[in-house]
C-alpha cells in the first residue's frame, strides 16, 4: 500500500499505485498510472496517459494526443496534432516551419514575431500574388490607366475588392461560367461608385463594410427587389442586402442572378436616387436581361458598349438627365422588346436601324430633344404595341407602315403618340384616330 505522506526523497522505482499527494521531485521513470494531482515539476519522460489535471510547468517533450483545454504556458516544442482550443498567450518566438495541421480554433492574441515563411490564407497564394492576378485581369475590363488612378470609381472598386471585401474571391473562381466571379463583383462595385453609391435612397453600403454590426444595420435599410415581371419565368436568386456587403452580389438589393449559372440577370433600381454616370463596364455582364435605372439624376451619355448585350430584353433609363444621342449600337439588341428612354435630354435622330429590332414591343422616347423624321423602317417592327414620340423636335409625316400597325386596322399598336397638333412648333403629320391615338402636347 502507498504511504499516506510523500517520502523526502524520490523512489528509484515507481509504486504500483498512485500516491494520494504528489512527490516533491520527479520520479526517474514514469508511473504506470496517472497521479491524482499534478507534480510541482515536470516529468523527465511523458506518462503513457494524460494527467487528470494539467501541470503548471510545461513538459519538455510534447504529448502524443492533443489536450482538451489549453495550457497557461506554451510548450517548449510543438505538438504533432493541433490543439482543440487556442492558448491564452501568444508564442514568444515564431516556429521555423509552418505547422503541418492548423489549429482548429484561432488564438486570441497574435504572435509577437512573424513566421519565417509566408502564410497562404486564401486562394492558395499570397496576398501579393492574388492582387497581381486580379489587377492584371481587370485591366481588360476597365481602362488600365483609369483602373490604377486613385479616386476613380474603378480604382475604388478594385481596392475594395482586394482589401475590404470579406468574400475574398479567387482568380480561378468561375461560379458564373461566362467570366471569373471576381469580374461580376468588380463590375457591380464600379456601378455602385459610378452612380454615387452612398447617396442612394436605399441599399447603400455599410459605413464600415468590415463590421458585421454596421453591415446588419445597412441591410435593414434595403428593401429594393429585382422582381419585375418576367414573361420567361427564369428562376433567379435575389435579396435585399446592402451593396458591398460580404454576401453574394446576387443578394444585393435590386440585383438578381440566374439560379442555374449565378450570372447577373437583372439590375432593377427604380426611384432609388441614383446619380453619377452609367459605367461602360456593365457590358461585361453578358447574360444580363434587364437593365432598369430610372427616376434618378444619372447623367452623361448612354454607353455605346451597351449594344453588345446579346440577351437584353429591357433597357429602361427614363426620368434621368441623360444627354447625347441614342447610340446606333443599341439597335443591334435583337432580343430587346422594351426601349424606355423618355424624359431625358437626348438629342440627335432616331436611326433607320431601329427597324431591325425584330421583337421590339415598346419604344418610349417622348420628352427629349430628338430631331429629324420618324424612320419608315419602323413599319418592320411588327410586334409594336406602344410607341411614344411626343415632346421632341421631330417633323415630317408619321410613316404609313406604323399607321398600318394600329390595332384599329388589325395591328397590335394600341398607343401611338406624336406632336401632331397643327399649332405645335415641331409638327408630325399624324391624323387622329386613324393613325395616332392622341397628340399629348
């Protein structure tokens, strides 16, 4: 039986049963069973099984199994397996090599010194390599000089993507098969900064996009949904998160992506107080079907690059302060069925190429400064239903081909307007009700 009090000097051999109290000095060889209480000094060799309670001084050699709770003082040598919980204090010196297996939970306090080798936190590459690859790729999306010029919407979007965005997209992520995922996210960030994001009525980015509490507050102030009528009933992912939040851009207010590809499908921001200008980079969203930015103060011109959308159905930019001409490239949008540009300051003429948009149903260009005549070729737009020309500087005769498309003669047009009062300063010869439905001004 063991003695009730410890001996003054240690035994040369271990006892067959544990002592009720620890010895003052370590045993030369370990006991076969763990002590009920820890010894005051570390054992020279580790025991075969873990102690019930931790020692107050670290072991010279690591244990073969991880501890269930952290020690208060770091081990002199690393363990072969990760700790289940972090240690309370950082290591005094870095390890010369990275750990083979990472800790399951992070430490609360950073290490005093950096590790000798780089850490690959994301994308299996260094932060510098990720920056280089993404920046080089985006030089093909935006003008390289503009991209790298501080203060531009493009540079703001780039720096946010690389330094602040918690999503941390990788160069080889193709969640949308048409282009790298970071391109879509970058383009939407450019759109945000270009249209005076931060001054919108709703869905502005959080004051600190890295603070979860601030992001949650910003999300609460976003109710805009991209939920316009879709005759094709394509399943989409959408949400009402604030812009530049860590969530997918598909969930930002006023945006929607196709469920099957996660490619951007809709931009629908109506009466949300957008300003600034329309960035040409939106052309990179090659699967976009709806581009609706209306009832704001967006100025500048309509980018000619918007004529490259191969699937665009609706281009609705009315009630803004847009200037310049209607780009002739817009008439290349063969799947377009709604062209809404009314109540702007557009000038120039309506090009004859408009007659090539086979499925066009609605064209509203009223209340602008368009001049010239209405093209005869519009008689080829056999699916037209609403045609609004009034409030411009157009002259001449309404093409007979358009009159023949009126619903009172077997066609589909139920509203056709122009400045057709004889007293109008700019007069379009169009009889009512045989051709025009009315002459609003």
